């Protein structure tokens, strides 16, 4: 089996060309090595499908381990992972990010018009999915109507090929997914390079061949005025959760599993309180199965009358306080290592100051800032595609590096303190910075435009009053 590392090595080994995969076995090899275990686990835990739901209880009979389907087996999952992920997503992208340019209003308006409100929702999904899986992908394309579009492609379907092991320059993407062919499931593959896309379909024998249902194969990325074009870049953008592409779940999964187990065991013990453990005295030869059946159906037993014979009972004593202390500690550690905000805390009083709130959010801010750095680079790559589209359609020459991307994090704040700081910052920093940090402002550019219009109206009104006063003075004189 060939060990795959980089795009250059694949070219050198003559396994692929710039447009096609020459050797079908390379597709099988890439798919086989694509590990999606972490992605599936993150998705499952987000939807409260924790490992506790798979738990079985067993007993031994004649030395054989058997599943006990009659024993109490509560399976109680706790959705800590969803709460922590939703906290981070809401904190980082709960408010729409803003795009700003240096006095290029038309360019900025075009970007906002093309991306639209769909982008805000898409970014939220990207942040959620990336937190769950460790990474997520966005595919950009131009539809049949000639409009710029984008769509999320699940990370489970995407295998990136970089030019080096540093994972910097994306050279190709292999996307694979299941389709139905003649009533059977087959794997369909898309091989995206900088200029073309090639489609493959799995045959009955497991070999990948060019998909003959496509009119042109390989094909261009998009068409404009009936002419095919390539972006010059692979039209897929990665939105990684962190440098290692780890899911948030990795850092606290075992804590959640232990919490689920403790609560489920406690539920089992409480349910089993109704059952008594029997201690038989003088019944050494009694068949235990027969004894149990007599108790179950007749609620009585017969005794021989011999001295010392009889039945005693053992009552279960559940260490509830120890369980509570254990679960409390687990909950605290889930928030600690999950870098979340425990809203149950009572350390800051009823009206905490801005400093106290920042301390409360410090761990969440640290985690979100790591994603912010990765997402900022990804969004800049998206803006490159958007700008290329604008330049083609509008015959302009904009540069995507001129666009500034601003994240507006959401947190509980002390509005009175923030407004006071904003007022004291007038004349020290720009009005745009003050407005963007004001707690009441949602649309920064819209608010700045309103301020501009308001000042113009005040100026015009003030000038009119002065002119009238001067006229009165002349008349009186």
C-alpha cells in the first residue's frame, strides 16, 4: 500500500495528473485512511447520543458472560457538550461579523449584498460543526443563473491534499459520498483541483471509473458567457476549530461519560431499593432459582422449623451524599476543562462589575479566540472568491486584502459601565470603534450612517437658525 503524504509526491509517483486520478486504487487508499471517528462522536454527543445509551448489564451463568435484560439499566445522557458548544458559538458569532473597507463603500456594499443574511446563518453552522468535528468545509460556486453561492460540505466527506505537510497551500480536494445506482449504494467521488473537477463512480467490482453520466469530465469550475473557467484555486475553504483540528469534545468526553454513569447508576440503585437481598439460613441445598420463583409468585416460603433456619434480609444503603459530591465535582470539571461559563455560580453577586464578568468569561474567551484566529483566515479566503466574482461581473479591480473582518463577541456585560467608557472615549478613538463597541448597536455601518445624517441635519438646522437671527438683527437695526 502506498503511503500518501503530499500532492507533490502523488504527482511524482505518477498516480495523479493535474486533472485526473490515474490509479483507481489511490481513491480507495485515501478513503480508507480518512478517520471520521472523532467527527461522528462530536456530532453524536451534540445531539445527546452519548455512549451511556449503548451500555448493557451482564451476569455470569456457568462461567459464561450473558446480557441481563431484566436488571435495571437506566441510561441517562446529559447534554453538556451541546451547552458548551452553543456557548462558544453564540459568544463568537452570535452577532453578525462586519466587513469594512477603507473608503470603498461600493465594494463593501457588494460584499454584503452577495453574502447576505444567508452568510450569518452559515457561519453559525460552520462554527457549530467545527466545534463538534474539529473542522468543517465551505464550497464556493457559481450557479446556473450566474450568481455566487456557497454551501457547507460535511468534513466527513472531504479529504484535503496539500502541497506540503505544513497544510498551507491546498492543491486538491477529494470529496466522496454515497449515491444509489441501480438500487445499490455506490461511492461517488469528486476530484477538485485549482482549475477543474473530475467525477468518478464506484463499479460493482469496487473499481473507480470516470462517471459517464457527466457531459464533460473533467469539467470547469464554472461558466461565464458559455465559457468554462477555473478559479485558479481549489474552491473549498477549511474552517478548523484549532491548529490540531480537535473536537471540543476531546477535552471533556470522559468527564461527561463518568457523570452519565454516576447518575444512571444512582437511578438503578433507587429503582432496586424495592428489591431485597435474601440471606438463607439452613437452606444450603435449596435451589436458588426455585427459591426466587417462590418469592416472586407466592410471596412466601416454607421453613423446616429447625433451629437456626430461616431468611434474613439485607437492605441497600445508597451513599447519596457521596454521589452528590462526586457529580458536583464532575460538573465543575466539565466547565473548567470545557472552558465554559457556569451560570450557576454565585461568586459575583447579583450585579457583577465589568471586571468580574470578564473574569467569568475569560476561559470561554480564550477558547473562542483560538477559533476566531482560524476562522478569520478562512473568511479572508472566502472574500478572495467573492472579490474575484465581483471583478468578473462588474469589471472592477478590487483587492480582498483591503477588507477588514471584525468579530463582535457576545457576552453578558455591565451596560452602564460600557456606555460610560464610550462617552469618555469620544475624541480619543474613532467614532466607528466607539459605535462598534456600544452595547445597543447591532448594525455598525448602519448606525454610523445614521450618525452622519443626524449631524448633517443638525448642522443645516443650526445654520438656518443663525441666518434667521442675522436677518432679524439687520431688520431691527
